[in-house]
């Protein structure tokens, strides 16, 4: 198992609406890169909140697409040690249960999808390159990881304490599936003119806040590095080539006015592969809540 430190920003919705999320290294300022975790896109629908005997319940449904490539895709030269090229997409369903008395959130998620050439990673990256000045064809996709189905289950539990200008939370959870298997503990913090984690969200809610999360994750398997657990893949990395620890940090600003939600920020990640540099990319989220 590998211990990993991560910083993640997410929406504790509890309000009906939509959210579009984009990660891309081209959004990093002042010096963008095109290495490792290159791009992510997700569209989520949050259902209307329902009341139960123990609190509130909400469903969400998401379409996700992510791309990973090597240290440099500007040359056809193959490096001796490099991150595998791969893309994946999935459709997920999540159920959040809010206990208002104990100020806890339990989240369960199930996802089905596809990893490999069928996910269209090469096409998506080259479409981004066509939009960017001085960006040519992305090499390396001819040696991407083999195709495989994604079957994924995840669960997490969060505890919160909140006041007028700050909210602090602790998290624990696990994931099991063909894409990734891990377990984590961590924490969250919100500060500013808050949308607190246990406040209902609607087009009448306005706020501006900083929000960050830190997680320590034990990773048992990561198919974006090690390839399909069902196949021998010559482009996959061995367990000995993967760094046993990773640090991810970020700075994000979230705001909402009359239902329009906007979040933007930067993330920095230490190497996940021994001997290679770390990651950096920008994040944008835009949503609307009814």
C-alpha cells in the first residue's frame, strides 16, 4: 500500500442543479505544462433534495473524462521511464445522506466506464492542441495502455464543525474497482463569507470562500499507471517504479451569486513515479443551482 497526500476541492451540493468541472495543465499560470495528468472534464447533475427520518438525501449523476500522458508529447522519441498514455471515461451515480443532528455526510458512488483507446484520449488532447497557439500533434498515443472496462465502487464519510466564517471537516473513505483501489483519511476547510456544508443551496444563496481538502490515501492499485489488472501490458509500469508517496496541494476560490457557482484555482502534485517531476494544473468549475 502507498501513502499519498492529496488536496481536492469538491462541492457539497445539497441543492438541485448542474456543475461543469475542468482540469487542464494549460490553465496553470504562469507556466503551463503538458505532462502526466493533462486534462479532466466532468458534468454533474444534482437531484432535488429529499427528507428522510435521519436527515436529508440527494442523488447526483456524473459523466467524467480524464487524460494522462507522458513527460513530453512534443516528440515521437520514447523515454526509458515515462508515465503511460491513457484516457478513461465513466458514468457514475452517487447518493449523499446528510445527518443534520451529527453534522455528517455519507456518500456512496458506483461507476461504469472504459479505459484505453476507446475512451478517445488522443482525439480529445489533439482537439485541445488545435485550439492552442504553437501546439502541434501530441505524440505517444500509439503506445497507450490497453483497453479495459471500468467497474468502480466508492464510499466516504465526512464530519463537520462550522461557525459563521469557518467550517472544518474530517473525511474517511475507500474505493474498490478495476480502475483504482485505495483507502483514505483527510480533512477539509472552508473560510470566508461561507456557504456552510449544511446550508441548503439555491438561487437565493450567495457566498465567497476559500475551500481546500487534504487527504492521506493508501493506494493498492492504479490502472492508469499499472495497466489493466486482467492483462499483461508492455506499456504499464511495475509497482517498483511508482513513488510510494505523493503530495498534492492547491489554492481555490469559490463564489456563488443568484445560483451561479464559479470556482477556480491551481493544484500542485509531487511525483507519482520515481525519477520524474511533479504535476501542476489549473481548475475551473461552473455550476447553476435552482
